[in-house]
C-alpha cells in the first residue's frame, strides 16, 4: 500500500476536524475531576460539562448582542446623508 503522505495528513486533519474533540476533552476532564473527588453526590454531577455549556451559552449571548449592535450601527449609517458619511 503506497499512500502519499500528503493524503494521509489531509485525512488525519479531516478526521480530527469532523470528530467531537471537545466532547472527548470534556469527558477526560470530568473523569480526572471525578478521580480526585471522594464518593458522594458531587462526584455524580457533571461539573465540567455544565461549565462548558454555560460558557457556550455566554458566548452565544455575546455574539447576538454584538450582531444587534452591528445591525443598529449599519442601519444608522444607512439613514445618514452622504455628506455625514
């Protein structure tokens, strides 16, 4: 099997890009945290995934606020006369 190294590299990059690397990282972090904790209710709560989900929600809200500000700015520019622009 004679494969071109460039094709192997592209295949690896594609596989990594398509895989759920974030989910794997979250699971590893969760397992590491669980290993450090004693048995109990806190160990059963998926802390890392909740923190990541909270960050994603914050990031989404921030993106929407920014999009709204840009839209308001652009509509204001549209209403301005050519001399003011």
